[in-house]
């Protein structure tokens, strides 16, 4: 696990905990809070993986495609 992935995921989990606490204080039923937390954690993991993956580079260093003709 890379460092940036861990930091991103920890920050997102802290955000989710804050939102869940706010929903609890607002009187939202516990079952719906749990559903929201599960969905948000899944979105957080997907976002963290997408942000920390390196872009595959093609022969020219770009995002792929045929090499330039010389």
C-alpha cells in the first residue's frame, strides 16, 4: 500500500465518520447511516485507487498510441 493511498483513505474515512455522526445527531435511523457509510467507504476506496495508480505510459511517454514516425 503506497503512502498517498493510505493518507487519502484515512482522510476519507475521517470524513465518513464525521458525516455519520452528523446524521446520527440529526436523527437519521441507524440502518440508513450504515448503508450510507458502506457506500461512501466503497466510493472512497475506488477514488483512492484511481488517484494513486500511475498512468501507463506508451513508447513516447504519453498515454499510449503509436510511436511518432521519424
